[in-house]
C-alpha cells in the first residue's frame, strides 16, 4: 500500500504540503480541483499545475478525490449525455497527465452527512458525530446552514454553497428516483466511461454512502457488501472498483469490514481507514484511529487489506481536532498524522509477522 493524505489545495487547506512531507511514511497526496464546479471539464493545464505543485514538495499526486458526478447523471435525465461527455473529457485530461485513480460517490443531493462537526469529547478534543434523532428533527433545507455554521470557515467537500443554494430544486429532481433507478443510472454512467478508463488505466473507485443508510428519504445504494458486489459484477471491468471507506461502511455495525475487504479482493482501488465509536443504532461519533478508542478492530482491517495484497493508495481519514488546531472539520494535520503513523505501524507488524 502507499500511504497518503488528502489535501484540498493551497487555497482551501490549512495543512501545507511541506507538513505532509514530514509525516513519516507518507509518500503522496490525494487531491482535487476544488474550485471547478461539478460537471465542468478539467483542463490538462489545471491538472498539470496541481501535480507540479505537489511534486515540487517531493510528494506524488496519487489520485483524485473527487471528480464529482453531476446530478443529471445520477437522476438519468436527458442532459446526462452532456455531463457524461464532460466527465470523459476530464478523465482524458487526467489520463494524459498520468493520473490513474479517481474517487467519486453516487449519493443524491448530499455527500457525507453529520449532525455535529465539533462534538466535545472527555479529553477536550472534538469530533464529527451523527445522531439520527437529531437529523430527523432537521429540515433538509436547513442542514447546509447547520453544517456550514461549524465548518471553521472552510468549504466542506461535497457541500458546495452553490449547489446547496439549489437544494429544493435538487430534491425535486430526485422525486422519482428509487434505489433501482439510481443503480441503473450508475451502471449506465460506468459503462459509458469504461473505454476511456481502460485506455488510460484509470481506476474508478466509488466511495460508499456515509452514513450507510438513506438520509432524508433519498435513495442510497453503496451501503453494504451485497450492493458493492452487485455493482462490481454489473460492470465487471478491472477499472471499476471501490474506495473501501471503513468509517462510512462501518457506520452500520452490521457491516463486517474485514469480510467485505476479503470479498472485494482485486476491486479495492483506494482505502480510507478510520475508526468510529458506536453509541446506539444510528448514533456514533468519530474516534481516534486507535482500535481501543472506537468500536472497530483496526488490526483486523489492516490484516484483511494485507491478505488481499492491497497495493493502492490508502489514507487515514477524518481526524479529531486536537492540540488547538483549527482546520476544516475532520481534516486537520495532527490527528491524521497520528493516524497515518499508527496504520503504518500496524502494516509493518503484519508484514513482519508474515515474512
Ligand atoms: C468526507 C469524504 C467525502 C468523500 C466523497 C467521495 O469527508 O469522505 O466527501 O470524499 O464522498 O466522493
């Protein structure tokens, strides 16, 4: 595996490439063109600029998270053809620049959802948390405000203000869309882009829905082993794969993560590894990466990745806000650096045990 950190670009991230370079064992970053609106074509020039900035600090750009999918593709309206054509142009530009991993999600309207971005823990650190009862009280129109309010002034990934301003319209678009329709539209999209992915060796890695169940009555399909396998079989191509996100899939304790990893051998192109603490069904908070701080066995997760010979990029995921750091919630330097080091430690031990 290749240890990486997510980086939002110098205009949007509180963390610098120089700091990332100093985390032992981190060889690259996963980044994006944060300012390009969803659906627009990325140019080679823009991608080259990003790549060169990263390489100048001795790091590699090991993948994109995310090239987001336009809502017309998700709902399958006639305008999707234009946006699929744009997506293909973006993939071509990425391919020409040698980028071979694209993470994306197929969640309607909202990307990841949390009820609190700064839940105070006993030790004074704060974490992102989720409580279905709180979400159920919220008007979906208002959730952007409540998320934005606690974002420390950063634009949250997937919560772009220009999309959120159209939230009513977005909900309207999904009125007729159920799980099956959404799945069909996903398959349609993947089939359309696979020839381009094949040409450039670009691996598409779908990110699971977070949390792994329907929110605000919107359909959600990337939520468990069965659905992930169904998707990899529906478009059975080496470029069609998964971002194994332990935190998203693990929001539902029924999901046995090591078992999902083994079942998806060869289909996991990217891994997000983090821990959660479950309080009750539908209620959890994010934790430090360490197994004993949350509900997941991180050793078993890393062991399963080792066993399937996972060799793609991996990254620690959301960290706690600690040591007075102010950053985009979940994306500070300190706790993610601790996470990367811990995951590297587990990997080294597993590797030596297996020699
Ligand atoms: C949140 C992230 C998501 C993820 C996208 C992938 O912190 O896990 O925004 O990057 O869903 O497209």
